[in-house]
């Protein structure tokens, strides 16, 4: 049951975690056995019921969607589970909608008060981030051991307010560092039961990724410039094509390299993650997904999502001599859905 | 007796134990280790919390202690539940998701509802919202839009002051006849916009110098002014702003994420839909202008004359530049179509 049939993915460029590392370490691949067709059925029913109930069903839809991806994802033969109660999610959503309504009403009637409320919302942001991560962790489980998120308001405020502000003040020079602090905040406060994750990435790894990310538009700009200079007649199509390809490549480059780094730098009690996604295959998936989405007016969405997710899971492994049977559950209070829904509403992509 | 294979987790550690669950005729469950046969748990089936079925993904029976029996034998779990007589809400969702016929009907309904929302729902909602927005919002929108236009596209007017005064005097009746709209006329050099007129949400109307120069008769400008007043009466600019936000929001909600790939594809349908909305607005403004002109006893042909000249000029330019992109994705209905509509409805 431990995935002996699938070959262990090569993971050449993963930085070795300090101390461990023997080539004979057992490798546990993550696997995903869901199909686009199966997700289409769930997605279309979710969408229809959400439309017919004016959005109320969307809380249940979210649970079904997450259950589909979690239950089809396995490690060492055991599937992940998503256990959140849709009613809690619905309550969180209602509170979020109500507060936004109040906020905009206050702003219309008495703009100075609107400013104060806006400032209060900014100061509340770290709290929402923490609550959201805690909610998501609390209701995610593997082998009935729930995850935990133990971040504090102070640490979240540093990662999501202080460092981004300093990045702005330094004209973006500190932006990769701020991003690094956010990733570190995510991983270091994450735990499976009582066992915490550790993060070994360094800030310079992120500077390298952002450097590469900026290189693509630069190269494309030069290429487009050369075309405009040499063959002005082909200028418009060349610039449009270069723009689209650059966007696609930069997007894939960032997802792949930041995703690989996130996992390769994370350990769980002596077990190391290994992610070995490659930029061009992933860019190919994103590109064909985009074409199919346009051609089907969006109906391809569930297939696209499954394809991209499968690629990520197929290139993820857990390695190390430690057993997977000894994780211990923690006693935790129930988390509220409010933070999670606000993040949903404000559209944070919280990674993990 | 129902027997199913699965795994046992005690809820305290991540150790997995292969196990067998049996239910006897009295609804009593017994879970045993698969290897030694040692009994792990005995409980009435009603004490188990059974997870909802989703395809054939693993299903769990959770007991009071936090211990869990997990199995992939979904049909057997359903039979077990049926035996207890407990009906579950998620059963019909599962039926919807698995029967091909239901999935097909759902898909057709989603497409139809989606199309109806885009065609009628969003414009109607935008109209309602635009009507309840306070005047301050309109003023702010005007100020900001004008500042943006001045920075990006427009330049100060180069028309002689006496021309501007003459045109202003000639167009005053439109503003006077609609005092509630707060129409304000401004002149700017259009540059890349060429001969054009713009109506901002709060009643600010901008004429480009090129438009004034191209007009052969001041009544042509009066017709244009009436057309722009039509946009203001129907709150077109504000409705467009609200529609755009609603449309993007609806598409985001539908696809459930705003990842890069989605953004890339959302752009096209949003653009095409906006163009369709915008052509509808032009027709509405034309009708408003015709009504007004006939009341002022100005020939409706004045608007058509000017449009024809703009169209002619644009075609000359296009031929000169050798690029036909702008005409294809137009915000206005095709000009010949509009001209014909105007001419046929004239007195």
C-alpha cells in the first residue's frame, strides 16, 4: 500500500536538510487518483445549487470541493480528509458580508468614520490571516490526526504588515525578503498533531527566484525590441505574442520554483519533503488549460484544476527513515470560520 | 450481516491498523484487527458518525472516542446506513453528481442561468445599484475619470475662445432642458481619440476639438450633445463601471479562484461582454437624441451627417495605416447600421 509501484521521482536540486541525508532513505510519494471528469460532476452540481440558492449552498460546495481534492490525495496509502462543517463556513461568510456592507455604508454616510473603520480592518488583517490558517489546519487531517496552526497575531503582523510596508519603503528591494518571512511564518507554525514543521529556506533563495522571475520579461522585452527594430511590419503581433508567452512563462516559473522551494526547505520531524516540478511542462499545462478554458467558455475549469493539481502532487514526495505511525494528536479548541471566509473574500492565496 | 474491510485509527496516533467491521442483524458493530482478530471496538451503529459519500473516495465512521474506521467499501456503508433507517441529506447530492443524466441537465442549466445572468441579471442589478448610489459618488467618479483622461489621452483645447463660446451658447438649451442632470460642457484636444465626445457618470461632457472642427453645422454638435445627455440620463457610465465589477466578481465566484491562469482567460469573455453592453448603450443614447431633436425641431439627419463624416475620416486613416484592429472590437454599433437607423426614423 505504500506506493511501491510508482517510481520515486528524481529530485536533484533539492537542498539537503542539515544533519540527515542518506541516499537509501525510503521515499513515500504523494499520489492523486481523482479525475477531471469526476471533478466536473461535482463542480457542475456545486455551481448549479449555488446559483439556485443565491449563493447559500456555496459553503457546502466549498466543503465538497475540498473533500474531493483531499480524499483523492494519499500519502503512504492513507488519504487526507477535510472535516469542516459547512454551517460554520456559511456563518463566517454572512459575518464577512455584513461587515463589508456596514463598512461601505459608514463610508458613504460619514467618510472620516469610514477611514477609521478601514484602518481598523488593516490592523485586524493579521488576526484574520491567523484565524483563517487555524481554521483550515484544524479541519484538515491525515490518518485522523488534525493539522494545527499555532501562529500568533504579533508574528502575523510582522509578516503581513511590517515587512510588506518596509518592502514598499525600500521600493521593493525588501519584497523577496517579506515574501520569505511570510512563507516562514506559514511553515514554522504549521503542525501535524503535536509535531511541528520546520523551514530551512534562506532569504537569498527567494532573491534568486525573484531575480529569475524578472529576467523573463527582460529577455522578452529585448527580443520584442529586436523584432521591432529589424522588421517593423511584424511589430504588433510580435509584441502581443511575446507579452502573452512571457506572462505565461513568468507565471509558471514562479509557481514552480517557489512551490519547489517551499517543500524542499520544509521538514517534519526528520522527514523531508521533495518537490521536483519543472517549469516547461507546467507552463505547457497552464497554456493548454487556458486555451481550453477560452474555447469552452469556462466549462473546462474543473479539468484544468485537476490537471494542474495532479502535476503538483505527482512531483511531491516525503523521504526519510522516520516512521509515519507515530504522529500524536493535539487537543485544540474549535476554530471559527470567520477568518477563513474573510481571506476567501479578499482572495488571499495562502499557498499550502 | 454486513462485513467490510478497512483501516482503524485510534484518533490519538497516526498508526494504521488493518481492520474488519461487522454489523449483525441487531445493528451492533464489531471492529476487529485483521491480523490477530482482537476486538478493537463494539458499539451500536447509531453511535457512529458516518461521513458523506463523495464518489468512491474513502468513507469514515467516527466514534465517540475520536477513533475512526475508514473504508473504501462505499456501497456497503450505504447498505449499512439504509439498514439503520437514517436518511442523509448528502445522498441526493451524491445522486446528482453520479447520474449522467442529472449531470447533463445540471450543465445545461448552469449554461442557461449563466447566460441569463450575463445578459439580463447583471445589467439589471447594475441599473438598480447605479440608481441608489449617492450624488457624491458620481462627482468623485467624474473628477477622477477626467484627471485620468487628462493625464493619459487629452490635452487642453486649442480652439479659439470665440468658437468655444459660440458652441457653448448653441448647446446651452440641452443643459437647460435637463436641469436635474447637471450637464457641464468641456473642450479638450482629443489627440489619439480624434473627433469624439465623452459623457462621464456625473454629467460632465467632453467634446474634442477635432469633433467641433469636423462639424459642418452647429446643430450637428447639438445632436451629439443630446446623444451624450442620453448617456447621462440613463446613467450609462456608472452602470458600465458597476457591470464590469459585477461581471468579474461573478466569474471569479464561478471558477472559485483567482489564480493566474484564470485571470488570463477571464479577460476575453469580460471584454466581449462589455462590448455588447456598450453597443446597447449607444442605441439607447441615439434614441434619446432622436426624441430630443424632434422636440426641438432639429432634423434627425444632423447626427447621421456627422457620424458619416467621422466614419469616412476613420476609414481614410485606416487605409493609410494599414491596420484594421480598432474597427473590429468596437464599442459602438457599426456606424452604417446607426446611420441607417437614424435616417429611417427622421421626420
